[in-house]
């Protein structure tokens, strides 16, 4: 998500049932330098992480 609140990309990861950990790589190469937020949602929980691309 960009600073303007616009969703830039949505990635859906299907984890196998009972998985304790899932890894997913995303590329920031096509994005302009700036401040972005990565939101990860699992069930009813959402984790947000701020990322700075220089």
C-alpha cells in the first residue's frame, strides 16, 4: 500500500492446513522510491510493516 492508501499489489498465499510458518517473497523492484506499508492478514489478525524503498 502506498502512502496515498492505494493498494499496489495483492498476493494470496494458500498455506497447507496446520502450517505454523509461511514464507512469501515480494519484489519491490518496480516501485518508485518512497514509503510503503505491507499488510499481512491471516484469519482475523492483520500485521502491518512499514518499508522504505530508497
